[in-house]
C-alpha cells in the first residue's frame, strides 16, 4: 500500500490528503447545512434542495456575465456579489415555496418528500427552458485560481481555501442565529413544542417561513461556491442530493453538531481511502461504513433529546 | 447550399418499387426517426447530435430529398433512460415504420435498443465514438471505434513528446474501462509504463486526491477519459493545484468543444485531444458545415466530434438508399459497404463492410478560446477494427 513512496513523500501525502479532506468536508457541510436546518428543525424532507443549489449556481453565472459586460473592472470581486445574489434569489424562492406549498404539509413528512420532488422536476424543466440543456461554467477571477505552496511538495488550491473560509463564515452565522439570537430561541422552542411555543407568544408560522427561507438561501450560496469546482446544468443538483442526505441522516437529523461531525467523518474517510484505493472503491467503502454505523445507531451519530408526546 | 451529397434530384420512382417491406414511404414522403435524450442527464451531450441530424435532413430536403421524397422526422425522447430508449425504438420501428433511425449516444442506450433493431430489422445510425467490440447488421457506426482514437493518440504522444510513462484516469463504466484496457495494452506493448489507473463515479467532483498522486508520481502523460460534467471539476482542480498543462502533457479522448464550453477554455488550454473531428478543421466542407450549423442553431454554438458524426448519418443513409434504389433495409445494408462521402466535414469517410467508417485520427491542442488547434492527423485513413486482436 505504501510501496514506492519515500518517507518525505508520505509526509506530503498525509498533509495534502488532510487538506483535500478538509476541503471535501467544507463542501459536504455547505451542501448539508441548509438541508439540515430544514429537515432537522422543521421535519420537512426537501427533495428540491439540489435545485435550490443550482439556482444559486445559475445566479452566479448570470452575475459573472453581467459584471463582465457592464463593470469589467469589478470582475475580481464579482464572486462576493454573486453569493449575495444567490442567497437572496434562493431564499426568496424558498419563502414563496413555503407559502404556496410547504405550510400546508407540515407534520406530513412523506408528503413533503413527494411535493418537493415534484417541485424539483418543475425547477429542472424551468432551468432547461431558460438556460438551455447544455452545461454552463463560470470564469473565475485569476486570484482564485492557482495554488499556495507550503513546501516543495505540499500545495493547497486557493479556491479550496476559499470554500473552507466560506463554510466557516456561514457555519458561524448559522450558529449565532440558532444559539445566540432570540430568533434561534424561537426556532428551537417551536421545534421542541409547537403548542407551548405558541402559548408563549411565538408566531410559529413566521418562524417556519423564515427557517425554510434561510435553509434555501444557504443552499443557494452552496451552489454559488460549486461553480468554482463544477459546471451547472439543469440536472446537476441531483448529483449532490444523495451525498447531502447521506451527511444529514448519518449525523442525526435534528442536530447541527451532528451534521458537522458527520461531514467530517465522511470526508476524511473518503479522502484517505481515495489515496490508497481508486475513487470508486473509496466511495463504496465510505458507504459501507455509513451503513454499518447506521445499523448500530439508527438515529445517526448525534441525537437531540426531544419529548415525543 | 446544395448539401454535401451533391447530385441532381432524381425523378421519383414508384413507391411499390422502392418500398417492398411496408415502411412509412409514400409517393412524396419518407419517414425517419430521431431518438436521443432531450431530457435527463444526457440531454447536455445529445442536443448537438439532434441539431446536426436535423440540419442534415433539412439540407437533404432542400436539395430534393431522397429518391424524390421529402424526409419527415418523428422525434422521440429517450430521456436518458435505457428502457425508455428500447420502448421508443420499438415505437419508431413497429408503429411508425420509420425507414431509418438516427440516434443513441451512450453505449448503454445503444445496447438497450440493439435487440429491438435486430428483431424488427430496423436501421440505426449511431454517432458516438465508443469502445468497439460490437458489430450489428442493423447498425452503422458513424463515430470512431476505440482503436481509431486510442492507438493513434498514444502513438503520437510517444513519438512527439517522447512519453514513457502514463497515468490513466476515467469515469467508472464500460467505455472508459474498455478504452483504458486497450490503451494500457498498447502503452505496455510499446515499452512504456502505466504508473496508475483510476476510476470515478459519473458526476464525481472531487479530484484532489488523484491530483496529489499525479504530482508525486510525475507521469509523462496524464491520460484522462473522464466523461461529462465531472470534467469541469477535474480541469479546474488540476489548474488550481498548480499543474500547468503547458508543461505537463495531458491527452484526452473524452473532451470535445462541447465540454470545453463548460470547463472554460482558460482551464484546459494546453491539453491534447485525440478525435477525428474538430470544429477548427480547415477545409471547405467543414467551413460550409460550421456556417450552416450556426445559421440554423445560433452563432454561439460549438460543434464537437460526436455532433459531426451525427451529421454524417442522414447523408450516408441517403447515399446508400440512392445506390440501392430502394428504402428496404436489407437492400440499403447491402449497398452500404464502400459508400464514400467526399464532402464530409471531417474530410472524407467510407463505410467499411464491418459497418464502421474509415476515418483519420487527429490531435488537437486546446486553446483558451475554447477551440482546438489541429497539430497532427494520421496520413492514411484508419481502417476500423472493432474487434482488435490481442486487445480484448
């Protein structure tokens, strides 16, 4: 397994694979965070999560073109603008969807699964009609390409670092919102006991709507970040949805901490295995590990204790 | 433009003469099928094929049709789903009685429709470069089979770049695996070395690990046949990891102008592709083809290898029907061997008795504007060899 590598090469391998794993971790977390908020806090299985991500990606694509055409001087910084546009667009669509559809389906998780699956198909067709069936890619400003050399053999891609920083910032904001703001207190109260929360004067309807919009908005930002590594087509969202659910379910649906731990576990095992096995086999082993752990702990890695009555 | 087939419109012979098997042929019209995915994950790739086939058919109709009959199209959507392909193929042959079908893209869809075409004795023109190891009396393969793409590409990179070691990468399904098997054999037979071989699920977007391995192993050539959207992630991450394609040789047989559009020319500039066709080919046939294609489908369109091969289908069928003097599938098949197109955008092609085309293999250098500069082409047409000895 270690044949053909010298000791110093092995050190480089470990360092670079560690970074690759951290980048993968950031990607997983970014994908799963929005889904975990919606699924964990509201019990809604949002099958259209991937399409919200793709909306963010298309918004980034549009922004890059608009900036290139009308303000080429600002191109170096367009990505920050694009992420804001992506967040607003996906969040607004989420708000609309919640109002039109989701709020009628609370407490019927399987129905939300079907309904949002339908929504995802509709969105795919809309993307196809508006943007065409072919994939589009965005051009990145030069500073985001290239690698940072830490030593002769250890190099870290800059856009990977960018995704890591972005994930840190977003996770930080979500953490502050959930655990340090009065709105977060309301969300947690509604999650634990809707009736009591209502009796205490919390507007459950508004909390639901905002939570759903926030989750969708984060998906939009994730999509925006993905344009750095992948292309965007009408059906690209489906590529991510399985991995995203894997992270959320493995982590324990109702715990944001669980989502983080699960993203870390899956990404590190995937990244390490990938170096010594082939890409496909690494995926197989990762899935196997997840299945085995879920056999032992069906609720996922972390479970929030909720009174079930 | 009169179209690439040329010739004068013939007086229409009687229907009873040109159609003895009950195909959908009337005194003025002949019906054909187009069967591609216009929805689902393959729509991205197959759109170009549909466009090229419609262009060819429109040009044939404008130049007087076939045996005095205008071509009518019935288009079905395979929806990126192989059982659907089989079902729609049956509909096109049994219900619609189409005289020929232009379609399929993935090997999986072709394998799904193959029994239907053989049972109903239909005629399929299949445009994609593919792994070979197949020959059906009911299919004409207008793309290149594996040896026509792989061997010439590897020979070139060994001779021109002095390559002695390779790292093979691919998506995890039949085409890349079979192609790499042939590539490995050819590399080793020529005294060079394979340093690594790896496969990734379709749609995979994280290539950091394998890129790290490539950096450590330092192969002379990265031989990448990753398919579809994964390419975008791969080339962007390659560039981000500091691998400069002007110094590190990379040869691909899976990236055409279509994929480059998603990848971004600046991310893949410097890579080499082994194909039989590039949009930038400098000849009169191709200039006319590119212009007609853009006039019909939009000036910002790009044309890849498979799109051109799809364009050949209707023209090859027309030539065979006219030689046979009949639309009957058996007669068209019999007339096909030896049919040549001197006016194909790729230059010149000829149908081999094994139902594949004689064609040239070319090496293109990817440029930042998304086009390829043609550096080399095989001197002779390569004979198609779908069952290469010693490579199976």
